């Protein structure tokens, strides 16, 4: 899990964090460079609740692998948002379909084809 607050420890499907496994022997990471959620039935929760939680924690990049629509939703630029569940949301959103590629802001030389993320 990510330790994002006293009562908030979500279990993202994938979290790319700095450091080595040894850095987290006794504590959970408190942030990530990227969080990925694989969504089908959980799509609304992943968009609204988890997205707001990750934005509040200033996770710079959040992806939802949307299995229903066979797309990857890319969220960036977390900001305060009083209307969001946790008081924050992502300013930037892009939806990428099969045939598109995505890269991490923090590691731009790594490029991933969307079809590699969708079964």
C-alpha cells in the first residue's frame, strides 16, 4: 500500500516509487511517481475517489487502465479542487486508445504502447 495519510492506505494495482525495496522494509511509501489502477467494475471509484486521493497526495501521474472501453486514461497536474472527494483533482486528462503510446512525465524516454496494458 501507499501510506497517504493517517487513515488512507490504498492498494494501487501498480505504484512506481523511488528507491529500492530495501527502503520500504519497515514503512510503506508515502508517494509515487506513477500510480496505475486497472478498472472495470471499479471505474467510477477509481476516477472520483482514488483519483482525488492520489491528487491530494501530489502523485504527479495517475493512469486508469479502463478495461470497459479498452483505453488508458492519463491524469497529470494535481491541484486543489474543493468539489473533489479529497479536495484535489487532476487538471490534465487524456484518453489513449489502442495504437497510441504513453510515457511517464518523470521518465519520458520510456514509452509504452497502450495495447501492452490492455489484455
